[in-house]
């Protein structure tokens, strides 16, 4: 949509400066000697001015060593030692109305995991483990009646209940424990989908 003339302006990206304003450009550690261009003659007789390409050096000279050095002279051993002595920084809490930081300065508090009875993830995993154990026990002794049912059996229960069967009859016919049908709530609350 719109004119094609506006598309390049939207697609143009902004280029940010690479150094802070007001700072001097970084000093050059070495300068390259200007190479004299050489004249070459092509097959047609015209002359091309080309600069000779610098060749790779197999020996480390001073220029290569200076280029490989860390440009920040602050990172010396004494500075690193002072940083280690200072330890981990603790930020000052802000004292705004919405701040949850306490104004009292004291020893750093450690966050410990909540006890198992309050940890919701552990509670969910524990409940899942207990249910799986009871399903395993139920599958080993089918004569005692089923408490956990799959979707197919649940659909059968709902259809039988819609046809007017009583809860004890459904439980007896499908070999369920007493009270399983009653846990579904009163008739009409849950209905099977008719496909």
C-alpha cells in the first residue's frame, strides 16, 4: 500500500556514531608508508595506476605486537587485585513509594528455596506420583473396581446417565468404585459431545 517513493525512507536504517561525541579519534599506533603507484601497460597500451598490495609477513614485527596488545591499560594485575578485594557490589535500594526494598542496611540476605510443603511445583509432582501409584495398584487388581477412568469410559458414563441409568447401575455395569459417577456432579452439568 502507498507510494513506492516512501518505501526507501522507511527501510533506511539509522547509523549511530562509533565513539562518544567530543572525544578525539583514536590515535594510530603506526602509520603505513605510502607506496608509490606503478605504471603497468595493458595489451591495448593504456596505463593503469595500481597500488601494490601489502604482502603477509611471516615474522612478528613491532607493528603486529602493538596491534595485538590490549588497548585498555587499566586492566593490570594491581587493578584486578583491588577489584577482587572489593567483592561483589550490592546496589543501593531505591526509596520510592513502589519500592519493595527495605531501608534497613544489614547483612546480605540469601534466597532459599521454599519448604517442600509450600513449593507448588514439588506439590504438583508429588500429587502426580501418588496418582500414578494408585493407578498402577488399580490396574493390578481390577476386581476391586476402578476409580480412575479414561476418556472412553467417561463418555460411556455420561451417555448412560443421559439415558436415565442410576449411578449405582452405571458403576456396577462398568466395574467402577462406589461414588465415581457422583463425582461428575449432577446430571446436565457435564455432557458428552455428540459427533
